C-alpha cells in the first residue's frame, strides 16, 4: 500500500488545469445514480491489468469558515493515516498491502479526491476498503493529535519554500474576500484547537453519498463492477449536505503589490491575474494562450524578457481552473536586483498581448515562411498532452469523478470535437482573451527577496 504524506506542493501547485476540458468517453461506459444519491461511473479500458477507483467529495477550503479553516486538511490526513470504526490504521495498511491496493488522497479549494488502484480480481475488496476509509472514520484522539502536529510542521516547512509561499500568497490576494481566498492548508490556530467532536460534525455534514461521485476505470467487467458498487455503497444512508452557492471572484480595483524577505539566494517574482473558471468557454483557448506564453521550446514570455534589457529569468506559469473562478500565476526566478525590471517588463508585455500576431496567417505572404506559428504549435502540444493523459486510467477516473460531482458530466464532449474547438481558436480569439484578462486589469505582484546578509542563518 502506498500512502506517502502529501507534500504541501499538492495543495498549492497541484490544482492548475485539474479537469480535462473534453474527456473522451470510452465506448463501454455506464453511469448510474444510486438511491442515496451517489453518482457512479464505470468505464472499461483494457490495458495493463489495473483498475482505478476514484471518489470525489464536493468539499474543499471554499466550504470552510474562520472557525473551521483547516478542517478539510485534517480530514485529508485522517483519510490517509487514520483508523476507522472497525479497524486500526495498521490493520488497514496490512490488508491493503496484501490485496495490492495503492491508496492516496488529496484536497484543494474545491474537492477532496480519494484514489485507489488494484488488480481486477481485487476490485470488490478495494471498493470495500475505500468505503470504510471514506465513510467510517473513527476520529481517535491520539491519531488526531498526531496528525495535527504533522500538519503544523508542514505549514512551518512551507514558510521556508519560496515557490509554494509565493503562489499561495498570490492566490490569497487575488481571491481576497472570496471563499477561494482562504488558505488550503488552513489556519494553524484553528487546526491546533480542532476538537474531535467538531470535526465529526463537519465530516458528517459533507461526507454524504449525494455529495460524492465514484468512478471506476480500467481492465474490469462492467456488470460485476456495477454489482460491487451497488452492494457496497447503496446502503449508505441518504443525507443532505449544506446548500452552498458561490459567486465569481471580483476583479481587483487596484494593483496589489507585496514584498517579503526569506532566507534564499535568488529573487522570486509572482504576478497573478484572475483567469477563466473550470468549464468556462474561455478555458480551452486560455490553456492555449498559457502554452504559448510559458511552455514549449521557446516560450513567448521568455523571449520578451530576453529582448527587454537582456533579462534572464526562469519562467513558470500556473493556470488554476477552479469551479467558481480561475487564476494565472507567473513565477519568475532571477537575481534580486532584476526583480523590479522583470515586473515592469512582464506587465508591459501582457498589456500589449492583444496586439501580438499568433498565427502565420497574420503576416504578409512573403514573410510567412519564416514567421512562427504560435497557435498551431500550441494546438499540437495541447492535443498530444490531452491524449497522453487520457491513456492513463487513473487520470480518466479522476476526471470522470470531478465532472460528475460538479454536475458537468452530461455536458462534457457535447457539440464540437476537441480538434474542431482547437482549430476555432485563432489570433482574434487570443487577442480578445488578452483584452478580457490582462489589458487594463490589475494584477497581484509579490516580490520575495533574500534577507540582508547580516540576517541570514
């Protein structure tokens, strides 16, 4: 059984582009809703002899309050390392090892995701294990205290990591006043004081069948998989989770400029803008724009920085497509004395992005042979990565569960094919995106600099 402690990077950096835009559903695909409200998706994908089971719970840091900030983080740890009402954690760990079950869990602003992988012959036992781990937590005081200490240590470690600190700070500033502005890791004070009874009440409110979706994908027999799902999950009691509604984050009315010093050697610059949400029509073209700006062999933003006073910087882009809003965070790592110039150059370039020629067709005929075709390169890279992801059963199972629990599964794959949608993205579309998300939009700018020499450890 693989149950490694989740790195803080999963909370901060693992959420961008979480769900595929257009899942390709296999021909053998079954969907059913159990009487208690649990959505179950079953897809047969013959391959390496592995079955993937993913349970998505519609619960994230967006659902917390000032009093419960960090409760989802604690639950994620208990899902991984806690006992259940019937078995001690070590007994469950041994059972999973004997059955060849690989088990993991993680969370973000929107969801808790629990994943299992096993051999086809062990699917029933794997689902029994999954049901017990998710729906029968025991909240042992000793285990709760132990995991709280681990979480506090993780949060302390995060403060020494400029990459994660910078992204988290930028996201919190971008989403200020919105539920997404709450830290995914939680409030250390609240976590320290968390009581088992309060956690149980929170857990029982959200860990209900109607607030979850289960997906089974892999080398399985669909009728037998359906029978197992019904046998093991249909008797879970029906319960209604709290009714929630979330608005979109509001644009910033002024730029937000932040500074921070850490015990580091290089400078780190983070610039963030609001971006399209998951399932928004702009999500696919924005993904292409992100690829053009910061990915591939010669990213456009890197070129722009090099041409601007020869700025040298490592460039990373993180696009977070969340259910109720999105964000793009650009991370530049460079020499501390270049941070101000890098910030000015980046903001200036993106403010003029609506005038960039993204396609060869934007050039005169005589110039096209040597002009870069940025859009076509991005289309090819996106489609290749898209199909590569779909070859992985765990990725498809996760995507189906996310779409189902978000109420979006029925609309996925409808209308144009992915290839047609990619071809419909032209220079005008990308320039319009630039106008909506960058031009005359205020960003968050965070500069992290080294401590003065006399203060470094």
